C-alpha cells in the first residue's frame, strides 16, 4: 500500500508568498542532499519534459547555483539562486532569478526569496518552503506562469528519485 505524504500548497496574497509543506519518504540526509547537490538537483528540479542542467554551484552563504532548464526543443531558460543563509540539514535561503548564461539577472521577471526548512520524523522528512515576492504583481505573475503546476511536478520527480536512491 502506498503511503500518502503531506502536500500543502497555499498562496498568501496579503504577504506575497507561496507556502508549501511537503513530506518525503526518505531520511533527512538524503532529502538535504537532493536539494543541495547539483548532480541530484539536475535529476528532479525541472518539471518534465524539461531537464535541469547545472553550469556551476557553490553551495555556501554568498555562493550561487547557475543552471538552465532545457526544453525538449533545445531552448535554455537560465536561472540562478544566490545563497544567503545556510544552516546545514536544517534550512537555507536563497534569492532566485531568471538570468542569462552568465548570471546577469533578467530585471523584467520577478525574483523569489526561497526559505526552505527541513525536519525529520519517523524516517520521513518534511520540507517547509516559503517563496516570497516583492509585490502582489510579482506573485501573480509567477502563478500565471504555472508555478504551482511546475513545482508540483518537480516535487513528484523528487519522490521518484528518492525512491530510486533509497533502494540503492
């Protein structure tokens, strides 16, 4: 019988945030690695049929993850995450942006301040995510672009990856 895992997704227009609480059937070490190591992130971050390709990653306070999402047609959509605060295996924050291949921010697109908190209980890990935007207009723009659908698909990809990694 398949275990039903917690998944809450809420848009808070008063505070310009998306709040996600997601449980994974894996221990904290494995889930933390999946969120912080490029060879694992590349396997789940992009919603299918897109793929994530990391150009560089320096997971430390002041470091950056520069990557693109590759479409089936070969189009590259560049993004970066500037890491701000990291408390290993507990939480990290980063300011995400659409950018070019050199990391220059696309000023026409909203930036997302991600705060990801990790906790483990009974061999399951919960990730509590707050995605904060500068304005209601920015929040509404990312929702319109399909943030909920894309992020939900990516988290499903992570479920599949964790299942594979748990078996090895």
